[in-house]
C-alpha cells in the first residue's frame, strides 16, 4: 500500500457518499471535539470522521474540514495516483489503436473506459477530485475533469444516436411516424436531463473548491468552460432567455461569495464580467 493510500481511500469513499459537498475548510485539528466543543450533545448527527488517522477530516452536513497535517500525505498520494491514471489511459489508448488499425479499418477508434480518466487504477481513488480539494488551482487535474466530462457526454450522445439509427432502419413493416417521433422526443429529453445533471454536478463541485480557494484562476476558468461548453438549448427563445438569466444570477451569487472570502478578488470579478457579456 502506498503512503497516504488508506487515508485517501477513506476520504474518497466519504466524498462519493456525499456528492452535495458545498464547503471546504482546512483546520488545525479535524475532530468533533475541536470543531463543536467537548459536549457530545452539541455534535451534529451523521458526522463522518477518519478512522485511519485521528483528526484527519470531518464530513458533516455537506461541509468538509481537513486537518493541515493531512494535506501533505493526501497531496503526495493523489499526485502519484494521477500519474498512474494518466499512464493507464495512455497504454489503453495505444492498445486500442494498435488493435483497431491492425484490423484494417479506415476510421479512428473510439475511446473506451472513458469514465476512469483521472481515477487511480490501483486504488480506485478519484485522484483528480482529491488533488483539487487540496490544491484548487491544479491545472492538470482540472484538465482531466474536462476530458472526463466531454467523454461522458459524448458516450451518452453516441448511445442516443445509435438507438436513433436503429429505429430508422428501413424494413418491410409499415412505418409509424407519430410513435417514432414520440420515442425520439423522449430520448432527446432524457439526453437533455442527463446533460443538465452532469453540468450542475460539475458546477457544484467547482463552487465547493472555490469556497476554500476563492482566487483560483483555473477553477474559475473551468467554471466558465462548463457554462460555455454546455449552454442551455431550448426551442423556445423565451425559455432560453429565462434560463440564461437564472444562470447569470447564480454566477453572481458565487462571485459575491468569493469576494466576501477574499477582498480584491480579480478572478471573481473577471468571471462575473465574462458571464455578463
């Protein structure tokens, strides 16, 4: 077992079980007694604490507190884990390409196992997520999340296209255009819901990182990238304009919160200006 792996596994499992994490803080000692006082009756219920390293972290009510002493082992392990993940992705892509081109097919191969990008192949820890919780301005980790999100969305889109192509196959049976249109509409709606869910989940994670790193330029850049890469698409211009206004209001709220945490926050004001244009 690698140094820091047990703690990283424990924290990664806690984060997976709580996808709505909205605040991150670094403290001297992350124990319930230090954070909420010696009286156990005042401790919030459902708190998740580290069993591997006493006082390493506390996760409660979607708030994560990590002790300063745990940052170095977590960062060192996550850095090595991301390198292993990148190497595994590279080897897998080369093997896929060699197998594909060896068969004589003219087109380029499709990526496989795309959901594992940025995930340690040895321990299964989401190395990109863990790195960003320790260092919110880690450009490589943000790029891995970009790649993962693009491929996940691409896989969903390809699945819908394949289903649509199958339904459009010409046969001898009478066509039912109304039913086919209804099926396509349901598939399109499901794809839109999945895309919106992934987008909101990514924005939620970025907001959590910004709660501890409100001036992280790469975090703000990633947030703008998500908003520009997956804009709201609606047939009705009125619905589209309403969603754009709601998005702008939410981005203003995120920028205001960052400015309250760090004065003279150029990155937050730049993000707010970019959303307004």
